[in-house]
C-alpha cells in the first residue's frame, strides 16, 4: 500500500478527504488538494491513508 498512487475523489479540506486506489475508496489525510489530483500513499494510520501530492513527493525523493 505504501508508495501506491491514488486519485483524489473527494477534495481535501482542512487536511482530510477521500482517495481512490483501484476500486476502493479510502479516507485520507494530507495537504488540501482538488478532485482528480494524483497522490502517493506515504503511510497508513489505522484505516486512514496519509498521502502527499504526487508532484511534492517526487520532488522530495529526487
């Protein structure tokens, strides 16, 4: 799960939203982003994913 890419399906507001990975929708926390934004899974906290904006994560790792 960590490192997978998902798509925001409910915009993040105040750090919380929903992400689709495959055919599953997950509650998630991360930076405020809009629907259809690609994000990477950074960690899992209980049943909630912690994500980062894909461009932000790519820049951090490069």
